[in-house]
C-alpha cells in the first residue's frame, strides 16, 4: 500500500504524501524524541525529515526502501539539531507524570534509575544514541541499522557496544545504590 | 552484575516511556510547507538537447575506445607477444584500508559453500571451519571452533552474539592511530605508521594497566604482545565514549578494557604493516576458554 502512495507522491500528489506522513510520522517522532530527549527538537527534526523526503523522493530508486530511507533522513536531521544546539541540555530535567512509575517506595528507585539512565544517555554521542534507539526501541538488527544508515556493520556494532557500556554502568551504579539503601 | 538480558529489559523499559505521537500541529505544518517545497524534475531526464549531444559524444567516444582496443589486440597477436598485458586489463589492486569492505569470497576455496550472514550480520560456524577476510591489503584466515560466529564485513570472531559483548572475542584490523590516553582518546589521537611506532605508543598509553610488550610471533611474523586490564577504580562514565586502545579508519578502532575484561593485543609486523590482533575475554574466563582463544590466534595466517 505504501508503494502506491510513494509512486503517486513522486508525481507530486500531496495527498498521497500526506498519507505517508500520517503513516510514518508517529514512529519517526518517537525515535527522534528518544534520540534528542526534547519534544521541540524532535518535532523540528521530523518536520525537516518529511520536507526533505518530499523534495528528494524522486531520487529514491527502490520504493521498498522507503522506510529505511526515512530513518536515514531522520537521523541526519537529528544530527543537525545536535550541531545547532552545540551542547546538550544539563542533566537535570523536569520529570513528567509519564515518566514516574507506581506510587510506592519502589517508585523512588525507579525515578533515580531513570535519572541515571538519562545522564548516561546524554553523555553518548548522537551517533551512539541513534544506534541504541534503533536497536532497543525500534528493534532493528545490526544489519538493518547498518543498511538504513549506510554504515558498516562493524561500525554499528562498535557504537552499540560503547553505548551499552555506558548505559550498563548507569544501571549497575543504581543497583549498588539500591543495595546500600541510599538514594541518588 | 547485570546480565545482558537485564540490561536489555531495563533499556527497553526506559525507552518505552515518553511521547509517541506526532502532534497534529506538526502534521499541519508539514502539509502547509509542501506547497513551498519544490520537487525537482526527474534526474534521468535533463534538458533534451543537452542530453542528445551528450549521448552522441558518449557514443562516439565508445566507438573510438572499442576500435583502439581491437587494434591493440590485433597488433599484439601479430607480433606473437600475447603475454604482454595491457594496462587496461590488469586487475585493480585492493588498496582499501578499511576492513569493512566486502570480503573477497569467490577466490578462496576454503570458505564454506554457503556463508549467509544472519540478521546480526554474523556467519554461524556451527561445525567450525576456516574463516577468511581481507584486512586492508592482507588476507587473514583462522581456524574457527564449532559454534563460533564471524563477522561478515570485518575480521572478528565471537563465541556468542555478534551484536553485544561476548565472553570471548578475536578481532584483526590494521592500526593507524594510537591515542596517548585511552579514556580521552578523542583528543589525544596519535598517528602511528609503523609497527615500532604502534608498539611504542601502546607502551606509553595511559588509562589502563599494561603488561608488555614481550616478543613473540603470530602466523610466522614477528609480534609484540601486550596485556591490558582496567584500573580497579575505573569509572567508565568519566570517559565520554569508553576506553579506546587504537583508532584509525572507522571500523578499525578497538575499545576497552572494561572492568571485567582482559585484552591481549599483538602488534604483528606483516611486511612493514602494523596489524593489530586483539583477544578480548572476561577476567574470570576458564582455562579452557583461554586455550580456545589462544588456539585461534595460533591458527592465524596472513597473506599479503
């Protein structure tokens, strides 16, 4: 069904392209937010992604690769957002209701762990964040990530390894704090 | 210590929180901007007149080349030389430095008849066998134990998953750069063009515990061996991108060691090229596992 929409969009059919935006927008936004950790910048990245996709759609030779191509455009847009921002926001952020678990004593541990993970994630490069999100959030394999981003599988593996190392250290740090009864 | 599965679950649970819907106002903004964003014409149909001229010129040039090749072949055969190869037919040298190039599969008779990577990009050697990959201009091979996995686009072997840290890992890659500080590697990279320079740089590298270098041989070539472990007080969080022993072209780098790992690295002098052979194992690896890894290294063969 995407193929028909893509084909029509290539010939300038805005309604067909709008349908593609509706089909893929939520997922791209989810990924962008998880890479950038900011709704406004995620919004900007997704908008930029779709406008680039509209402009460059005729260069897409294999319509079956549309989704992978969108991911690549999105990741590039996220990288551009990072460059424009120059540095990450500081570690503290407003914890929203959607982030907090059940209201029990364990919730304090949960919130503390999320803060540790947030801090660890913000220390990752944009490249490492992207592969971590694409693997652990979208569920793409190393080969699929390499294919979507135009990287070698060795590079994907290397980035994922370092990213997981950092995140694992944060998880273990929280485990140690929890074991001693301390809070972050 | 958290298992890989626990890390997976924690990460996935954490990533699952957060917004998942593109706001309607964003969709509206995209649609509104479509009118202001032009789609260029199809790139395979430029202006007709220019295309016709180009096609005509290209066709004429092709005819001239064909005539020249035929003429060369004709006169070469007339003179009975035959064996003088034209420069235009000699194979292009494999000069790529990155080990991420596609492997030269067709030439080697020692590869399994079917080498299809799985979804993680690994080739599963359930029955063992010979694994061969190009590392720069060198062909490198190893005898793989059963149930190991090999990378499809770079020389590395692991005894478990290709994606994540395995309990045993072997990697072979050229070495072009060695940071002076393994933790602050982004800003302390040093070019190291020769095996001697790489060895000296590694011996002086900060950020980890080091034993070596000691002299040995790998695959019949002279090598210098190092053993690296992490400092007891290592806080990986202070290293922006983890520890890194060596750098170079993307894919050539090698990271670590982590708190629970030991890395043995050989700097092998293969006809003047610095080839890095890296063994990674957990510090509590069994003697059998260490022997398995050492046997892998002993089976390495380099064909410049």
